[in-house]
């Protein structure tokens, strides 16, 4: 760990050097399966964007990395920590979707020669949103954003794709628009570990940036995946599968029911966004950062239901 | 009306590069007054027009904005401007002469911290403005289309809704039009070319043959543009809508007006 911390300090802009560098934890949660727990927080200069869970799957021949973190700094810390666990080549970097906390560290892995893999809609989503993310997060993260580049995948997944890491075949599955329009899950059948990306939130209130109804449907379909443990996009790792889905489904159902009732009553979107889903507030962290946003987008979606 | 701001696509890229500086950049409003309002003097709202905007954009792609008019007979044109957006002129509503429109609510994209102006042109030709400051949304919210395949698959579908009106002399309704209303900013991953903008640029709403309003707008309107409004009924049996987009798409809808409630 000391080596890692020193390496990290050396990479930081000088104004950070005096601060204690963050310790980057990477734990083996099953044989050959590593996971990193991000903070349940917004991306800031202080946390280097380290808010999402990340992972790595090690086969006999090669490694697949799952998401890269919220900054180049975090991506490099992840790579350094991974190199302490294994020297096998990193053959794939898989992004579970386009959001900055999962993709801003991609640049750290370019020099490993890994192939970047994502949902068929991921290139389009990164192209449409990348420039906005880079400018919007500069205000939140300041120089912790330095060096971040948008690295799109060169291999994309239409439905499912199996990747062989050497006596370890992992299964990537692309989903319809749910949390976002480019959600991908990764299953390691050997260990029974599922990496859900942001199709599963634990403790961190779910974020709907694609389709509320799609998210509900996919959450139901996810439950059929034959896994025993899950690494969620956010929250404690690992968690029992499929029980870990329960809270998220309850939240999405409550929000949907409240929005439908508000639409039926003729409420406007601004009023509905203030109240829908708020019974769930005490169950979640960052509720006030995201619930009104989920409600706003959900209202605009559900308004099209019915005649 | 001067459409120059709508056509300033070349400025989009410059905007993105400098967006991080938006909070300290010079106020764009004086330049917008020149571009959109030909440098005409703009007086305080003085109750003639009132803008209801959220303090913070929750979802950058869907930010509700409501313009209210204390005396609809005075209002000829009401323009909504998102100062810091790549195309600031979001929508300009020309009100029908006897339409009695008391308010118009729509949804816009807000890219970054921005003032939002609602400018009324009154029947004497003078301009009055109300303004609100809107904080940008946080997190991974982007002013982008949620599901591009879905948006294109459903393009042009319309929905009409009626509501109980608080004012017994008025009716209240909403028009919704499926459309990506996309900026065209994104690069096509195959051709590496920037996709052209594709957005609703005009919506006309009538009761019978009498215009309620005509909207001219651009990419600052949210995908699936929606307009909720009140109007003074003239006894017509139907609400009729004709919308156009910048690629020549024409979308029409007509619905019976329900019993007054």
C-alpha cells in the first residue's frame, strides 16, 4: 500500500502533493475477482471522482477491468493497485455505461493496450455527452479533472458477448434503455459474481437517466440472472443476489406510482417533482441530489402513457 | 423575428470549450438583446410578465419554465431566453389576438449556470422582461436525448390533454409532440461526422380556426416539446396543431375539446 500511495502522490498535481493521498482499496471478493468500493457521494475535487464501484476479473491468461473511475488520477491509482495483485495482461476494459464516474479513468488504461468494450449505444452516448461532462465537471472537480479524456469502446455488445480470459469465460449482456441508454452487465459464472453497473444502486438513491419504466422492467429481468453475489454500481460490496434488488425496485415502483397519480390529477411537472417518491427519502443517501431529477424525467416519460 | 441566434451553430463548439468559464465570463445578455431584440430598450416586468423557473435545474434536459401574463390582451409576443445555452433563444410565442392566454409552461434544456429571461412585447410595441437565475444540475445529468432510438422511432406522435382550470373563464390544455429536438452536437460514431441538428422550429395551436399561439423555437426546448397553457374558449369544437421541424417534417393533430370542467 505504501508503494501505491507514493506512486499516487508522484502523479498528483503539485498542489495536491501536500495532502494525504487517498488509499485505493481493492479487495478480492471471490477467487480472481477484485472490487473497489467508491464513496457514496457526489464527484468532488477532494474525492478525485472516486464514487463508483470498480472491479477486475482475472483469468489464467488475462484480466478484464470493469469501469475505471471518475478521474485520470483515480484510474491510475486503480491500475497501480491492480498491478500489485496481478501482472497478467489487461486484455479488456469494460465500461458498464457512459457516466463520468465510470469512464473518466479510461485514459489510464490506454497504454496497457487493452481493448475497450461497451454497449452498442456507448460510443453514441459518449459522443453526445462527453463534451458536456468535461465542461460541467470542471466546475465540480477543478484540477482533479486534469488529463481526463473520453475513450470510446472499439468492441461493442448488441445483445450478449462472451470474453475468454483463460479458463474463465465472462458474459456481457446489453440491456434496453433503463438507468441509461447503454447499460451493460458482466457475469462471471465461475464465481457467481455479477457486476451490475448502475442497474443496481445500494444505499445511494437510484438515478434514472434513461427510462423509469425501462429501469423497472430491467430490474425485474435482472433477478433471473444466475448469480449469488453482486457488485452494484454504488454501495456495499459484495451484496447477496437477487435480494440486493429489493430496495431499488421498491423505490422505482413508489416513484412510478406517485408520478402516475400526479399526472392523473393534472399536476404540473414542477409540482410533481417536489413530492413524488419522497416517502422513500429516509431509506436513501443523496436523495435530495437525485430524486427530483428522477421525478422530472419520469413525469415527462409517464405523461405519454395511456390514450 | 430575428432568427440569427438559432442559426449560430458555429458558435456551439466555441461555447463548449469555454463553458467552464461561464460563471466568470462577461454577461451575454447585452449581446442577446442586440441579436434577438435589435437592441430595443427593455423595461422591468412590472407584473406584465412573470417567469416561474426552478432555482436549480434538476434534470439538465428537462427544466420546467412558466411565463404568466397578468393581462393577456396586452401581450403580442413572449420570448424565453436561456442566456448561457449554445442557442439561447429557446422559444418565442406569438399569442393569438383574442386567445386570452394566461400562461404558457414549457420545458427547456439548461446547459450551465444561467440567467433565464422572459421578454414580453406588449401591444404598444414595448418590451418588458422578467429574469431568474437557474443553477445547473449536478451529477451525470446532461442536456442530451434520453434514448435516441426511441425518440426517432416515435417522431411526430402527439398527445393532447385537458385540465381543470383555476379560472372559470379559461380552459387549460397541454400539447405534447414526440421529437428528439436534438442539437446535432454528437459525432456519428461510424462516419465521424457531426450529425446535423434536428429540431421543432414552429408549432401553431388553434381553437377552431382562431390561433391560440404560434411558437418559434430551437434546440433549447427539451426533447418531446410540451406546451401547457390556458386560453379563453371561443366556442370552437376542436384544438388543432401544426408543427414543423428544421428538416421539413410536418406534424399535425386535431382533438375534440372536452366538456368544460
